[in-house]
């Protein structure tokens, strides 16, 4: 009997390890907005705001459904550098998301990658859905890039910038009318 109890205790101890617990992560922030502008104008505006952030376009896919006569597409930015160097990278990254805990870790670079899903909807409107993912390189313990969800701050700034770009032409038309 003592042998059976001893085996159970050894096996339960072998499977219990505090290292195995998953780290709590922020939930994915999904921003949605609808614009009363044609699809091609919204598409170009998204590409413009990504380039304003000095990011490239990693992928862009666009399709037209002939039956519904609607466009849909996806634009994914290349990873945009937020910080680099051992001194300030961790401080910058923790401002925008929950950085994975790596005991003794040294973060040497931080990036964000934006993903825009765009589609035509009813009444000549376009819906934009924006998500983002943070990533960073840990150079001391794991020597790996790690990815995690952003907290929404940078995504909200991007969506606000998209609103500003798409509203600007309308304002210019209203201001060009004579006295």
C-alpha cells in the first residue's frame, strides 16, 4: 500500500510544475468601423496610413464577387518597428500590450503588425475590421521572437487616422464653394 501511495505522489509531483502554467494574455482587440466611401478610396487610404507609419505592405488580397457585385479584401502590414535596443524596448512594449514574462529576458526589438479586413456592405458603405499583433525578440534567455496581442492603443490611433484621411476630401469639397 505504501508503495502505491508513493508512486501516486511521485507521478503527481512529476506532472505538476509551475512552469507549465500558461501566462495570461490580453484578449484580441477587434476594431470595426463603417465608411460611406467607395471601396477603392478606402483601400487606398488604408495603404496610405500604413505607409505613413513607415511600414511596408506584407500582403494585400482583393476580390470582386460578380454575383453580389461587392469587393472584399485584406491588407496586412509588414512588421513595423516600435523600439530597438536593450535600454528602452521593454518599456515601449509594455505600454502597448502584456509582454511575455521571461525571467532574466532582455528584449532587443519590438514590432507591431496590422491586419485590415475590408468589405463592401449595403448602401454603398465599406466595413473595415482592424486587428494587430505585437512581437518582440528576446535575446538573452530564449533567443526567439515572441508574439502576443496588442492592447488596442495603437489600433485605435490607426483607425482614427483612417477616419481623418477619409473625411478630409469631403471637407475640402465643402470649403471650395464660393462666398
